[in-house]
């Protein structure tokens, strides 16, 4: 996907499928130690890059889960450090180029997001714009027939019945599923389960964000779901970019999970925001992401909870999904789970969600 970008970042590296080109690596490393881009230029290219990112206390544990603990180490080798430096240069100076490599979002999804963000949408119009995109309509109908929504034994075959079954959240999920799911990282020899797990995390985050918001600002529930669904899009994109870069530098090099985590922690939500803004998504989607970029800790988010309930709910939902997936994989116990829940912003709501999911298991 990012072949042109990677080729420009590693111009002196000759890709070999047989053996690493360490001489080219050393030469390229020597020529790239000094970054020619001035701080002002980098700031102009990606203004969000100077804003501190939110860091989760369980971030490393969840990264271990996504990547599988056996490939997550604390040592960063020389090649990994080199790849990290080059990728950071791409992110901070060529963010638009990254987005240009991504599939174009269908206008239908943008239109759908704008309609649902108003809180006073026309159902017939929603169905009309979705029906105009056969692929999206098929995804909505397919979703309505999954165990998540289907209640009877009869198959759902038309869009209107599907909408009655899945509701507005399901309509969004079905409409955006095929598109966002396309960003799910390709299977990697080292991180075989990452794609499925990060997509499940995105779905959880969407469900939890909406569930929390329903208790505080029900009129924002549809937009909240959209925010949750795309929140980890930047993480998917960065993972794919890093894996492709490692493969280009040295096909035999084992991608360093610690380096991946450092890049994701620093740039993930910022990249999600830039992508969402490029797509011209409504302010109701952009603002919760922007608030989380600027907030540096739970205390700050707590102070703006009433003004920005979706941002606070999305922060909780993202971390809650991490906690639940870790608990389901038996990587944390109930005591640790309860301790982390008590650190969240909407503790009563998040505790009820945990109880619900643990009961299902």
C-alpha cells in the first residue's frame, strides 16, 4: 500500500528477497542522521504532531496481546531504530501523502455521518443513499443476519428490514464495515492475529462509546458510535506502514513490537484525526478526537466531561475494550480489572458494561 512512500524514505536500500543489504542500510543510515526539515516546516505540515498524546497505563499489556507476547521485547536493535526514525519523518512531514495512499472514502459514508450527526435525520433519506451503493447495502443486510442483531430464524433480505433490525448504530456499522475493514492490516508472519484483534477492538470501542453516551447525551449516540469505530484507524494504518517498512529494509528482519508500540502511542490518534478531517467528517466526529489529542491525562478529560461527553466516553471505551480483551484472554485478573476501572472517567457506566460482557463469557 505504501510502496512509494517507503521507497522515498529508504532511497539507497536495495530490496532483496534473498538476504539483507546491510551495506546499503549503513550507507542510508549515515546519510539520514541529520534531518533537513526545519522545525517550522514540520509544524506547518502536521500541526498536531506537537500535541502530547494520551498514554494508557495498560498500553504495553494490550500491545503484548495484539502482537503476542513472545514477539514483544524491551530491546530495540539498530535496524529497528533506523526504521523508526525514517517512519517518524514520513509521519511528521508527509502525513498527506500517507492519506493519499489510502482508499478514498465513499461519499455515501460521509453523507451518512453528516445526517446522523444532526440528531434529526430522515430515515427514508438514509435508506435511499445507502441503497444507491449496492456494496454498502449488502454489508448492512449481511450485518443484520449476524448473531449480534438477528433475533428470528428467517433471513433478512431487504435493506428496510435490515435497518429495523440493526438500528442507526448498526446502519453505521454496516455502511462503514466494508471500508474500514479494508484498512485491517494484512496478515503478517509475525503478527498473524493483529488484524482480527484490532478490528474487534474497534468494534468494542464503538459499542462502548455509544453505550456510555446514551446515559448522558442520547442525541449524540449515533455520532459517538462513529467516533468509536474509527478511533483506532490510525493504529491500523501505522501498523501496516511499519510492517511494510521492515519488509523493505530487510525481508528477514523480525519486526520489533516495542518500536511499533512507540510509534502507535505517539501518532495513532493524531493520524486518525487528520484522516477524519481530510474526509470532511462532521464536527461531531472531529471534536471528540481533537479533545483527546489535547488532553494529557484523565484529570483533564474529567474536567471537560460535561462539555465533551463523547470525548470522555470514547477515552473510557477505548481503554475499557483493552481491559475486557485482556481479561477474556486471561492476561489480567479480576482484581487488576476492578482497579483499572476505578481510574476511568465514567466508572458506574463502565462497570455495568464489564458486568454485562463478563456474564456473556
